[in-house]
C-alpha cells in the first residue's frame, strides 16, 4: 500500500522510542566525550543514528521507524525534546500581584536598592505633583505654574485728551505717541484626572486654571488710560482671571485602538483653526469631541457662550454675566489628506449675537457696546462661517492655508442703520521650506473690505475673536499693536494681537463689524536656528487696505490712500536649557508708514520694542 505523504524527519535515538519526552538519549555512543579531542562536524551529528518515522497501516500503531543512512551533508534539525528536565509548577516562585508599578519603585527606595528621588520642586525627575505617580488609586494630580513677564516700549497713535491734556498748546487731534507697558501673568494650571494618558484618554479630568495679573501702563496724554482725565496718564491695575474650569468625561472607546468620544463642560480653551484666524479664546460651553479610524479623523461639536473680559489684562471676568453671544461649532480634521503629512480641516461656525439691548462700559469707563462709530446704534447679527484649513507639508514644502466665507444678516448696520446682508471672505497661506538650520517663509493674507458703507450689503470680513500666529505674529508691529482710529481712541483700526482692520471698540468686548476696509498682507520671513537654544527671526510684511470708502466715511476725510506701509520686525529667542522651562525673547518692530497711514496719522514711523520672559514649572 502506498505510504502516506506526511513524513517527519527527526533525530530519534535508538533507545528513545519507548521513553517519555525529555528522558530520551540522543546518541548511541555512550563514551565519555569530556576526555576526547574529537570534534563534531558542523551541520552533522556523527555519533547519532538517524531514524525516520513513516506511516505503516499494517503495523499495530500505524507508524514505524526505519533507519536512515547518515550523510555528511544532512541537516540536523532541532531536537524536539530536551535532556534537561523542565521545572514543575511548584518550583516557580509564587506570583504575588502588586497594586501598581509605582509600588515597585517605593519598595526599592525603602530597601536602599535604588534611589528614585520624588521632590515636589523638581520637575525633571519623578514627581507626584507632575502626574508621575498616582496620589491615590489611579487618580493623578498635575500642577503647572508659569511666569509670563512682558516689558514693552512703543509708539502708538494717541488722541489728545478732550477735557484736559498733559501738553499745553496741543491743538492737533493726535498727541504724543510714546507709551510703555509692564504686564505680569502667573497662570497656575491644576489638573486632577483618573486613568492613563499613554494609550487612551483619561476617564475623568478636572481642570482649573486661574491667572493672576498685574499691569502698568503709562502714556503721555490724559484720557488714554481712563475716560476720567483725573486719572492722568498712567494706570496700575490687577485682576484674577479664570481661563479654564471644566470637567471632561471619557464617554466610551469605539475601537481597539482607543478611538473615543468625550464630553467637556465648563470654561475651556478652544481654537477654530490651526493659526487662530477666526476664533481662539477660553469661553464657557459644552463640547463633544473624539476620534475615529485610528485617529485619522477628529471631530468637535460644541456650543459656546462668550465671556466678558477684563479690558486691561484680556483675561476672563467671572464677576460679569455671560454675553448674549453664542457660537455653534462643528469641525472635522482629516489626517493625511490629501497627502501623507498634511492635515485638512473643514469647519462650520454659526455666531448668533443678541446684544442689541446691552449698553456696556469697560473698567476704564469707555463705551464698548455699541461702538462709537457710524450711527452708534445697538445691533444684533447672525453670521455663518464656512471654512477650510490645512496644515502640514508636501515633501519639503511646509504649508499652512486658511479660507473662510461669511454670510448672514445684521440689523441696524453701522453706517446705514438698515438691515444688511453679510457677504465677506478671507484667505491666508504661508508656504515655507527648510534648508538645514534655515527656514524661509512667504505669507499672504486677504480679508475682504466693504466698498459702500451705506448700501444694504456688509462685505468686510471680521473674525469672532482672532489671535493670529502668522507672518511674525506678535513680533509684527501691526499684529501686536491696536491702532486707534476715531472717537478719542474708542474705536480702533486694528486690534491688539489681531491683523484684521475691523473698526471695533475692542476685541475683548466689541461686536464683530462687517463694515470695514479689509486688509491685504504680503510678506516674507526667515527663521535661523543659530544654536539648539538660540533662534533669530526676521519678517517683512507689506500692508494695504482692501477698500478705503469706509475709512473716508468714518473720518469724514476724502482720498485716503490704500497703502498702510511696510512692517519690519526681528526677534531673538533664547532657551538656555534647550527646553520650554525658560524662554527669553527680545523683539523689535517698526512700521514704515505708507501714504494711507500718513493720511490718517501723519508721517511718523511708529515702533515697538518688546522683552518677554517665560518661566515654566
């Protein structure tokens, strides 16, 4: 009968056929090999007999062993059984579970077998208050403290005091432009959470971030720091803001890779896009967010209600009621789309403002709502922003891009006083490329302007609460400084830490204004990593108004040129320990005034000198 085709080749000693596994002898040669110099050839076993197990249906067991002639080229297969007896289960040390892995370190420390320091003031080694060990069960506590110090000298257009002035004989609208500022923020972030942040989100998170602020401002004109000229030209102020106070609940995992859904309720930081063009703030709200497809997709579904701010520090003011200004947000991030290494994001934001019966004055007694421009009327509006944002790289080319279209309607438009349709758009792009330690950047930004302030269309693009990290960011003069326009400085052409010419009373308290001149920015910059701890950056931006008709109506001034000027800036950033624990920055910026800026403010070229020190624990 034909022998079956499953044949197993094995090294089986002649004495081992009836022995239990692990007790069989390998070789027939019983000589003591410890006293011989004979060597075993590579790839063969010269003193072993080779047997082959084959199927034999005529035998009692169904298999038989047959001798196989040894061959010098025959390959020796691994042994199936070992001569060394295996330990029994009783010989293993009993496995005693411990509460968690951190108790191992505690035991080693107590026995003097290791030295793992745990000092509350040392953030570089294991530290319980930095979330390295649980404080009980699987609950952790993390404390982050930051000292953010700013000293700034600047020249900003400053109106001459209406009731009184520091400089007798001042007959012009604008006075001395010299100002200086000292600002100290101390945020303390307290996070108490349950779970594990290595592979999955925490199950619970409670976060509280109070910020202690002190600021001092000095001008050369009365009435600039407070509506009361009796406060003269300087102001000391302090405030404690609350920038985060929320509960985050991990609702569920939706895949074995820990894609999840979470719910966050309270005061929480949020940014609508990668660079803070439209909305970047810490409002009160409810946010449902999560990931899908191994983090390829990330989503946010949120409702926020904006908070009043302390005007001098820019921090949240929890002593004031929430504003009647609601945001409904949905956005979706798509990783590696359209190409590996590039993030795409689509967003829809509905801003519903109902502050048409809310006259509001800030802490300096300046009117904020309604803004002192046009008819100075209370108003409300509904606007929907539809946008696309992208950030990443295509090969060596780094690219950030942002585009928004805003549409909706407002009642009692700023100049016409009639209901008006909002139709405005925005686009920004910043490509860059790296050459070893040098990065070169180009910047372009356009926000549409309104070419007729008295018709029934509002075509000037305005953000909700912008904080652009773009074209030099707050190193740039135009982005960093708020430039007053009319009303004794009650309305600004552009806002502090903003790029849009929005004609708002302030970014902190004012409403969005879609009747504005718009903005055009085209620039170039470079980042030079001179040392691992030292970076030098340069930026040059050309600025112009998209339209000037609104400015001419607001200032009752004809033939205002479109050119704002050229904004030049440089910044030196030093991280002495090559970490974010100590960051020192020195920057200088100057605006070389164009014809349009000179038409509004004269022929002075304003500057800004900034020193910033950030210490982080």
